[in-house]
């Protein structure tokens, strides 16, 4: 079972600053993602409608943060 919790930017930054593992997922549509110049370099692009299909591919060692801009 996946535990889902909202997390703020400050909480995420605090976790990174403490050396915690954070895995970002950009959930925008392929069109919006392709048109944007704003991308986190290490983020993986998975459209939100496909997240459940890819859960087994994601690391469970750290915090997984899906986001869109």
C-alpha cells in the first residue's frame, strides 16, 4: 500500500538539506512538458494518469514527490 501525504516546498527542501533521498516526478502532459523550459534536471516525466502503472519502477528508499507546474 502506498502512503500519500501532501508536503510543502519547505518540508521537501528540509529533507534534501538533511541528506534525505527525494525523487521528483513531473506529472505534466507530454505536450506541456515538451513545451516548457522549466524542468527539474533529475525529475522523471510520468503523466499523472500513468503514475499507478509505474509505481513498481520507483525507488521506495526515499520520498517520492510528484509535481506539475
